C-alpha cells in the first residue's frame, strides 16, 4: 500500500499542475477516459494472489479512490465491458456494452459495476473499440482517451489495430493505452499497433502500470521549440506555429513563438498522446513531421530555419501603393506579395522578384542571407498626364534597347488620365473612338524623370 500511496500522490501532483496551468484558459479542457474492461471467461484464471478479475477489481477500486480525492471537473470517466453478458460456448461477438456513461464524479457507479462482474464470455476487442465511438458525446474541448485492460487477444477474427486507427483518424480518440494482464511477451506485437502497450506481468507491475497510465492520460508535457539560425542557435522567433495531430489532421495547438526574458525559447505544453506535425508559418513555410512527445520530461523540438530580411524602398509620396511579387527562384508559384517601404523576413535562399511598378521589373535570383537585410531601392516615379479631345484606345510602350515593350493600356472611357511611371523613355500610341481608320492613330514620345510631371496631348 505504501508504494501505491506514492503513485497516487504522483498522480495528484501531476494533475494539480495540469489544472493550475489551465486556469488561464477561457474554457478548461476536459479529459475523458473510457475504460474498456475485459470481462471474458479467462479473467477467472488464477494469477498471483487470486483470480485476475479479483485483482483487477481491487486495483481499479484503489485507483478510482485516488482520482475521486482530486475532486476535479477537468476529467470524466466511463466504463465499457466486454465478454460479461453471455457465456461461451456459443461465442457472441456482440457481447460488449457501455455500462457507465461519461459523467463527473461517477466513481461509485463504476465501482458498483466492477464489483458485480461475472466473467463468462468471449473477447471482442475490435468490436468494443469501434462501438466506443458512440460512447463519447460531442465535445469541442475534450481529450478522448481509451484505456483497454485485457488478459487476452482478439477472439472474433477482427482487427483491433484497424479499429483503433480508424477512431484516431476520425479524431474521435487519441492513441489508446493497452494494459495486458498476465499476457505472454509475444503478444506485445499484437497490441503495439492498437496503442501504447504496457505489460503487467505480475500483480505489482499491474498496480504500477495503472498509476503510470493514469498520470500520462491526465498530464500534458513541457516542451520548447528551437528555431535554429545559421549558427544552430535557437534565436529565430516571433513567428506563428500550428501543431497538427498527424493521424487525424486536426489542429491541436497554435501559438506565436516567443523567447523568454533570458533569451531562450519559451516553455509550452503538449499532449504526449499525440504524434504531431509542426508547421512554422515562415516565408516559405517550414514543416517538421513525426514529432513524438516523451511524457514526464522536457522535450526539445528543433528546426533549422535561418532567415534574412528583404527591404523594399521607394522614397516618394506619389509612388502609390507599390507592391512586389516574391517567388522562390525558378518557381512559378507566388510565395508572397510584399509592400514597398516594408521589411519582410524570408528563409535564406534565392528569390525572384517582380516589381509591380509601371513598367514592371523582374529581378531574378536575389539572395537572402541569414542575419542580414537585402535592400532593393527603386527611384521615385514621375507622373504623366494624358489629355485628348475624346476617349479612345491607346497603349504605353517603353524603350528597351532597340525594341518597344508594352507597359499598360489607357482607359478607353475617359479623355483625361494620370499615371505614375518609372523614369525612362516612352511612347504612347492612340486612336480616338470616333476615328474609324488606323491611319488616324497618333504616336507621342515622352520622357519621365523622378518626381517630375509630364503633359502629353493626344490630339
């Protein structure tokens, strides 16, 4: 009893830490634990100091007493039993039933059902897992956990591994716990795919395992995210991060990465029952997959993502709302659209820039270096005012060596308009709407200087 007292105390301390850490949340997360308990005929077998069913009932009652002493509304319990209603032979693979539904402080009901069990039937583990899906009422802020306690393997020619995975993919449950009572070691492989398997080879081990499983089910684990710079130091920060459940695809946690007052990555808490995919919303995004959280220890999650800055500058009030399309080098996909007179951080590498000035300029293969800022400065534009006696069709062309390149079209619905153009030599080709012959087109040549205004008459 002394050792079990220490286990109960450990559970209590872990749980009180979890509760205190959640007081800052607007809505407290509820952990719901469904015990799927073996009531099959084999539980009458002798084991250590008595039968398996007697020992399991006694240790479960002790565990429930320790949980009841917490008087917390952060968790609920339920009990499903299989193999306890109909004797074998004949085999009835539908012998599984939710005996105690989820509720706060239903310890007495669970004890009463356990005390009255008379093992007699078969072992339909897969069917019990699948039917447990309806045991969890809808809840937006719940962790759903199954603890399977069994002394045998699947007896109904079904697949418990597939059943468990199906529930996890649908986001109904987290990865289950499986406690094998007096099972041979070769059965470990059978249950490894079902959940986190614990081998209770003897009565004392079962007592300890039950305490460890409960503490893990109720407790989150501390971790820190090390976003590494070019020197492999965790100095990168101030970026949004999303954690996904890798099995179900559900979002489990979102945060903005922070360095604490000592300059170290801030401590966060993650669920050790979830295998995570972490997406860092940098430009471009960085992903780390297959993240397993070790319970009971401080976890370090590292991701190398050195960044540098890109500064876009134009010094003119008349420049308008200039933007720049940013693509990864040799990629057609738009990565980002950055405003001028801003600085944005990017993962180090090479980028192709398309400046949305008039005319547009493409600057390929621009290098972003870690810890540095690359500055792209363009001259202030000039203004050109077009006027004509009537609206018409026209295009502005810019000289590029010995060729002319299209810049933009004039507004065909107005006779007067103004545009901001980058410094250079231009031509405008124009025909009034009222003119029905191409020969009536007019061409005007003009030059734009930074900060100056040019008037072009199209009559």
